[in-house]
């Protein structure tokens, strides 16, 4: 949320989405390293990225359908 304070209102959603995706990649790599000891196993990182992105897209679409989209 700190990032949202430093961008224009019209750019908040794309910037937050991009930042969240990048953080999902980093956290997936950290989880792979911590849980299985191998940072080069991209499957676990990709799974974290895929399901995180899918949940954000689904939530955004439901918000648009119900008329409550945006920040």
C-alpha cells in the first residue's frame, strides 16, 4: 500500500498489480528455497505466481461485474 501513495490515482491499479506479481515471484522463490532447499526449481515459483495472479484477476472481474472496481 505504500507504493499507492507515490503514484498518480489513474496508475494505482496497474502499479499495484505489477508490484504484487513481482512480489509473488520473489516470495515463491523464497518459499522454494526454504521448503525444498532449491531456488532453481521454477515450478514451485510459477505455481505461486499463477494462482496469485488468477486470484487477483478473478477478484478484479467480480468487482467490475458488481460495480465496485477501483481504488
